[in-house]
C-alpha cells in the first residue's frame, strides 16, 4: 500500500495543498499504522454515509485534526457512489422510519389518507417539495445512525483484522523457527 501513497515532497510542492501548511505534513497522516488506518477508514465511512456533498474534504480535514491516515479517510468515502447511493439512502430512510415508528412503505398509509400525489390544484414543484420534506426526518436519522454505527464497526473491524494479521505472521515465524531448530 505504501507504494500507492504520494511522496511527502510531492505534497509539499503541490500548489493546491500548500495553503494547509505544516499540518498536512505530519508523518502520522501518511504512515500506515493500526490506529491511523482504522481511524481513517472510520472517518471516511462516517462522512461518506452522513454527508451527500463534500465528503472528501470533510473527511480529510477530520483526518488531519485527529491525526488519522488521510488516504484511508479519503478512499473510504467512496462507499457512497453513483451505484450505491440509492440503495444506501433507501436503507437509511427505512431505518429512520422504523426508529421513528412511521410506516416505511407508501402502501402502509391508512386507507383514509389521500395518496401523496392527490392534492387538488397543487403544482408539481409543491408536490415534490412536500415529498422530500416528508422523507427528511427519517432519512437524516437513518443516515446518522448508519454513519455512526458503520464508523464504530469499521474502526474495530480494521483493528481486529490488523491484530489478526500480526498474530498470523508471528505464528508463522514461530513455526518456521521451530522447524529450523528441529
């Protein structure tokens, strides 16, 4: 993975990143370590799920502030992309609807309620605005819950995988050493 990371000197010479100054040149931001990588992935997933726009700058800024791995934070924001955007937001809306106790499907509306499009004399713009506002609370709550849970789980999963890998490498070395002695 280190060969894919940019050279610190290249970053220092980049005119677009020069304004950040010495904060971006801290060695922990680019070093691949268990804590830095786990925190970078967690931050990237958190901002990638929670915020639909400007995910990359916000996750990079949080990574700089918390001394996490910046490339991991930036790369993991790509969990939401044009292919996954709709399913992720639908699941978030369903989760938020479930937590709020609201019906999750349009066919679950009471029989006496008019369908969302059946308001007489309403313009298409007003109808669209009403639909978006109706989805708002469950969606925001679902995104917040998903982002928080996914961030925490990602942190512990990356830490666990890292520890498992270290354990496996040590075990392999001990077996090789024991085989050489025998």
